[in-house]
C-alpha cells in the first residue's frame, strides 16, 4: 500500500505543474473556436501564454512569438551567451 501511495504522490508532483498551467488558461479560451488546438499546443509545450496567465487569443502573433513557437515545436536549442 505504501508503494502505491508513494507512486501516486510522485506522479502528481510530475503531472500537476502542467495541469495547473492549463487550468489557469482555460477560462481565457473557453468556448473559443480554437480551444481544442490551443490546449493541444499548451500540453505539447509549444505555447505557454502570457505572464498574466492568459492566452489573449485576440492579439496578433508577433514575429518573436512565432519564433518561440517554432523553437519550442522543433526543440531547437538557442545560444544565449551572446
């Protein structure tokens, strides 16, 4: 029984941060035509939303944001030592 409980606790610590991030952003995109696609990108780690915990679907995508999407989608490592 202790092994099962330990396994569940460890699993929650691993999974919970991703789910909490998604739950914070759900209210912003709830009912959107693109909700399913936004959630898929969120769960895949390609997008993360703005620092206020919202997605702001109505905003235009900037070149910087698009570059971040591509970087995250393809797992490109960047050199920040410049």
